[in-house]
C-alpha cells in the first residue's frame, strides 16, 4: 500500500532538527525500500523547515505508522504531528488516463 505522511514540527524546534539531522538521514537511507520519497517542507523564504513529507510503501497502515514513529525526528522531538493518508493504486487500465475535451 502507498501512503503519504505529512509531518509538522513543534514550534521553535529547529535546534532539535540540527542536532538529529545525521541520525534522521541515516534512518531514511536504511529504510529507502519503504520511504520512497522524503524531504522537508518549508513555509518561508528563510528556508527553515516546518515539517516533512514522505511517500511510503508499506504492507499496511500499522507498518507505515511504525516507520513514522520510529524515525529520529519523531523520537527526538522536532516532529509533533503526523497525518498519514492512504493512496490507492489504480484498479483498472484507465485509472490514470486524462481526457481533454475541446
């Protein structure tokens, strides 16, 4: 199953991000067969992260939640909240087809 995980940082948690960045990067690399896409979300032009986004391949929701909650940014404290959304794979041949009407 495919999931999108949208993480939100705690207020004033930049120092926790900096302190745990190497551990977080190692975790993502170690789980790259499940964390297909990852990166920070930025709100302002200063480039400070305010959260993160992962595209996850997991057997079920419980496995996706475990992956999120064992991440160093979760256990060390920069991330305060995660929203997990299931993304259904197409079930028929025409699911991803777009048609333009003229």
